[in-house]
């Protein structure tokens, strides 16, 4: 009888300990997730403000070449392009629920995506890059051409 009670006690204490550890782990992971999302938002806002403040004067004077040069310079800061399948002058604005606006000066084109499906679908930068590349192939020279 002592053996059965001791096993039950060990299982009960172990279960409670696992439950408490799980609750703390969930809380810590949730806090870290919120912190990381906050960092991404601050970083995106900083980049947006950098582009806006850097191009404001040239946009007022309608100096497109200068605006393009500034945006290209800012976009190359980390050495990696967000959309490698797109021409080098492409820039975009991203909004809530997968809303996207791509400006492609090389093609004299603006591509807008109204997305209401963020809950159902996460679209990655690689998917957008492939999409823009396929659009370029369609308008510039057909399948297999490189519009960059």
C-alpha cells in the first residue's frame, strides 16, 4: 500500500511541477514575442522615417533621379535586397493584413495588393520577390527573360 501511495504522490508532484514550468515558459515566450514584434515595428518605423526625411526635399522639387539614388543607397545598407527578383530600384510600402504597394521605376509601374487574409496566409518576402520577377518576365520579354 505504501508503494502505491508513494507512486501516486510522485506522479502528482511531477505533474504539478510540469504544469507550473509550462505556464512560466508560456509567459516568458509570450513576453519575448511581444518584445521582438516591438523591435521589428520600431525598426520599420525608423527606416520609414529615414526614407521620408531623406527624400522629402527632392520629392518636393520632383527630382526623381535623386530620390531613386537615395532610396537605392538606403536599401543597400545591409547588402541584402529584400526582393532580389525585382529590379534594383524597386521599393515598397507594407501595411496591415498583407497590404503591399510596390513601386518599380524601371518599368514605370506601381503594383498594389489589397490583402485581407493575414489570419489565413503569411506571404514571405521570397514569394513577393518571385511574383515581381514573374511580372517582369511577362511585361519585358516573356518567360525566362531577366527584366532586371
